[in-house]
C-alpha cells in the first residue's frame, strides 16, 4: 500500500502542469472540451423537412438549433461537437451536413444508415462511406431492446447488412454507435469478436441505471466489453440515469469501474443535449460531475475523457 501511495503521489506531481489548466470549485470553465453527443434540429421545415409520418408534435421542442446549442456549449468551454442525426429527419442528413460544412473543425456527425430494409436502397456500407466524405464518421445502431420490433432472428445482428457495416467500419475507421441496453451486449460481443478492427461506441453508459439502480451483472457485462480494444464508452445521459438529480454523484462508482476497465483513452464525455439542458438538469452539471467531482481521476485522465478521446476519434483522422 505504501508503494502504491508513493507512485500515486509521484504521478500526481508529474501532472501538476496539466492540473493547473483544470478549474476547481468555482473556477472558470475548462476551455476546449469536446461534446461527443448532441442532437440539433431546426424549426425551418421548409428547408429541413421532417420525414414522412412525423409532425411538429413529435419534436421535443420547436427547435434546438446549433445557435441555441452554442449558448450552452460556449459557457461550458466546449469547442467541438459531434452532431447526432435526429430520428424525425429519417435518412435526410441535410441539417447536420450543412452545419458540418460551415465549420468542419467544430462539427462532425453521427448518421443513421439502416442495416435492414424491405425496400431497395443503397448498401449500408456504401451509404456510410459516402456520408463519411461529408464529415459523418459514426453511425447509430439501435440494440434489440431499444428499437422497434423487427422480424425475429436467432441473433439480432444476424443479417448481412450488419456485417457490411462492421466491415466498412473496420476498413474506413467509421464507428458504429450503439443505443442499447445490457441485454444487447452478448450480440455486440459476438460481432466485435468477428470484426475486432471495427470502432464501436456504446452510448449513455449502455443505459445502465435507467431504472434507478445499478445491477452488478449488467455492469460486469459492460466491463467485459473492454477486452475488445476498439470499443469505447460515452459518459452522459445523466438526466435519465441513477437518481436523475444533479450533481449525479451516484454515477461516479460506475464511471470509476469503466475507466479502470477501458482506460480514459476509450471513455468520452457527452452532454446528450438538449435533454441535459432542461431544468433541473444543466449542461454545466454534466461537465462538472467529471471535472469537479470525479476525484479518482487525475487531471490528465479528466482531460482525456472530456476532450482527447472524442477529439482523437472524431476530429484527428
């Protein structure tokens, strides 16, 4: 124990210059963060029409534009953002593509490409490659537990479309970003074993804690995914997990387990705005839980989770 304490002290001392860049308590926000997961949409349905079947009543609010987002992001010191395609735009990515085109150093995107369809369309891998030319470098996949019912298969990704997506991910460094629950992990585990070079991102802590509790079997299943070296985990969606109250201190033990398993270089922070920006939840609180309250993390580790992991994957390609 004494030797471990000495190493920890030495390590912290060596990181002192980095620590000086991190605000403590009521200090000014840390500049240069990267938000790995934000949703935006426009009220201008003439220019950016909703997909057939959606109406304005389906929207969480009339709009959450990039300009509205920046009022929250700038105040929190966020300089780069991954824009996640909204469901009510369907496969029409024009809004996020236009934003990326205006400032590709600030914005990148996560798109939607269906692995399965009962109508003719482009192969999902080719759709991924084409969108990647315009700054969309990740693609959202819904797990069996989080998607509408589809024809039953022995395994929920037992379809050639998923194989094409994993293969394209491996060949072109494009991530598959999973909105999924713990019951979906065994199938993802199987596919990661088949395609070990395909980048995979698990969103929102794999929604562990959604029922207000942290089941050890679910946590252990997510921790086991760390053996796949290209799997990353997003830390966010605090408004919907655990006690669902800022400052979200009940999420810290789960974060610690995941950092110990995956390492900070495979953990990235996300706000999941705008849901995180609705009182009593704030964008700043989503930053602060890591920046100010995760005292098990060094300054360098906080920097990697809040900035470097997402920056390296989404923007330094």
